[in-house]
C-alpha cells in the first residue's frame, strides 16, 4: 500500500485528490455457523483495510487542497443485521471512523464521507441468500454506487450537510427513518425484514 500510494502521488505531482476505500468482504449466515477465522478475516479487510488506507494516504491528502475520502460503509450500519452480524459490525466501525476523521481532518481541508448502499449486484452478493435479501432484493448495480462515489468526491457532504450518504431509494428511506423513528420501531422493522 505504501509503495502504491507513493507511486500514484509521484505520477500525479504529489496530489491525491480522492481516496476511495472500498475494502469489503462478506460472509452471510447465522453468527455461530460462520467459522471464527472467516469472521476475523472480514474484520481484517473491512476495518483494517479502511484504517490502513486512511492512515497511509493522509500525508498526500493533506498536501492536496480540497481532498476527499470516500469510505464505503453499508446500509447494514444503520442497525445491526442478523445473518450479517460481523459484516454489519465492521461497517459500524467504518461509520465511526468516517465521522471522527471528517471532524479531525477538517483543519487539513480533507472531507471524509461514508456511502451507505444496500445490497449491490456484485460477486460479493452472488451466493447471499438470507432473509433480508429475500425481503428487499438486490437492486443496486455497481454503476449506482460509482455514480454516488463520484458525487461524493466532487461535492463533499450530502444535500443536508451530513457526512453519510445513502445509496439507492431503499437505503435512503431506511436512513431517513433511522433518524426519526424511535429505536424500538427500528428494531421491529429490522426484525420484520430479517424474517
């Protein structure tokens, strides 16, 4: 990563305008049925990958006026998802890191944003057959996420100034509801989706 970042910034004259952290792997199923080694690998990729990317890129981002970091979180960071427990936990970590770094790096003129897509039709979701995918479907295309990455990287925070940007109609509705509904209602809705 260090060598790749240095090579990239040398080729661009030392600038790093945008860092997109798209580290993510997913195992689905009941928590106790997923081998511990697989769950720890998800933590290594999904959390440590984003931490590494942000940490190693920071000097280059700080040297570039108006730099942006776009971290791929997930709608599963709205409320913990059954059958995606560890994946969901890792995306909560991305959520927290994004919020903290956006405040911390403001003095360095770096905007940090998290994108929250629901399920995206990629190889990562090919074999995922859980209650929430059956309830909600897999409706987003990679192009939908790429368009939102571009918008975040070129405009910063969303229209209401928030550090988080939901991707797709379903995720936007869920994200908006999470800000208004009491936690018991969000839990009930989540339970309904996951059954």
